C-alpha cells in the first residue's frame, strides 16, 4: 500500500485491534510528503518522520507507510479520584472518576508535575494492557461515574481516548479530558467532541511564556478553546498554574480572565492553582496563598463568575456561589463536598437560578471523602 493510500485508510477510521490491543495500531491525522516523509497533523508541531522515527511526543512512530500509535491500549496508571481533583467543579460534584493516562506529551513544560510519565521513553515497560472496554468495565466495577484521561495529555493518545469514551458511553458512564489543548482543528473537534467535559490549561497569557516555558503557542490553545466552546457540546473549565514571577501578576490574570469572559463566556469556571517546585523548576518557590487570592480578585473583577483556587486549602476559593443571589450552593473542604444546595436540575435552592454545568438528581456522591486511592491493574 502506498503512503497516500495508507493515510487515506487511517483517516477514514482505522480498524480497532481485537480486544483493544495490537502490536501496531494505525494512527490518524497524518499525510505523506513529496520527499517521502510522513507528516503528523495531530498537533501544531507537524512532526515529519522517516522510517523508524518517533514524533516529539514519542508515542507516534513511523512504521513503513504509516504512523502508528504505540500507546494504544496501554495505561501507565489508574486511580479512583474525586471529580474535584481534575479539577471539574461544575460536573456532578462529589462523584468519583476513574483516572488514567499513558505516556508521552507534545509539550515540554519546565514545571511539569507528572514529568516521569510525560517524558517516559519506556512505554512498554511502564504500562499495562488496558483496552478501552477494560477501562470502562473497571470504572463500572469500582462505582465510578466517569473515566478521565489525565496524568499525561490525551491529545497524544487521542485515538485511544476517543475509543475509550465510546466504550464508557456504551456502559452509561461519562468521559472527561484533562488537556493542554495544543492540538490541530480536526482532531480537536473529534477528541473533545467525544467527551462530556474537559478541563483545558490556559497556562499563561503571553506568547513568550508559552514559547519559553511550555514549548507551545498561546494562539493555538486559544483557538482550541474557542472551538470547544462554539463547535462542541462539551462542558469546559480552565486551569492556570500560577508560577511566581512568570505568569502570576494580577494584570496578566486580569487580561486572561477578560479574554475568557469575552470569548468563552463569563460562566466558564477558571481554576487558579498553586505551583510547587518540580521537574526543571526546582529553583522557584511555591505560590503564596496571598498571590492566589490577589489573582482570584483580578479574575472576578475582569468579569468571570466562577474563579477557584487549587493545590491549597482555602474555603472561600473552593466555594461555589450562586450568580443569582450570591448564596453558597456548593461548599467544599479539600475534595469533599460539605454543603450542596442545588436541586435535581442544578438550580439554586435559595433563588431558583440554574448553575451552569452538568448536574442531576444523583449529585453529590456519597463516599468520596476517602478518595483518591490507586487501583492495582492485576486481574484486569
């Protein structure tokens, strides 16, 4: 088969391997070039591969006349988490989520909190066999309401994530994505269109920060956010990790929040989270609580209705207020929901105003105080 024919066949939806796993899983979103290389069009890096070469993410490899996804059906970790840990504060509060990831990443964030996974170069050694149907079955077995693609970015294992989301929906589960959002248009619409909710990082608000600190581009991420908001039905929340001296000024957060309010809507939740030294940023101090609180005020003043603080203990920054009457409707302590004042339709019990998000009569869950806990893959 020629490279052009292989690209067309892969783009049409590659056949899923029996049982969810194969030695070679044809990737999608690539095309042959006149010089014989194959160009991956999953993310804006557009890696151009010769035989045997891997893309920057390391999990997409040129094999013959196609590009394969080496991480398909392979998980590097599975854990039962509260949904608030994703973080998704407007999605079935108090419910539990089966979280998993693979290996590799298409960014190069100097502050990466999961760098052991995102930079892993031994996928086969570090991961276990976990086809989509098995992930969904495990989620049902442990009583999770949803499966979340997290730890590393689901962009790099988009085909696997989409298949897993479908398997979840077939069993009555939801699917969530936690991502940096650096992805090209068509795969973005397919990946985020396949899930019910997503938390996407808006890591800073200057191109210089994105280029120097993450290796990505701000404009590309902004385009993804607008596409998710305007062209999918997926519930969207955002996260910005505040790094002292780099992206934590009230002025920058105010500009970021004003853009979110104007382009995505004032009801879009924004999570401002504390930095802790990690990976190649061990010389930076943790983010002070005072900095987080100042940034939160700036974001609220810029027009956002829901701004939360993360990676710290701060009750005010974890509480959801009704945008209608101002009363607290979801009070959290850590990852535990202590007060829940919404009805089965997600409306405020004080004034009747509907809170934006995903809510129903089963909220909140009842056993999440003990989470998270890690699941052993043995016996899958």
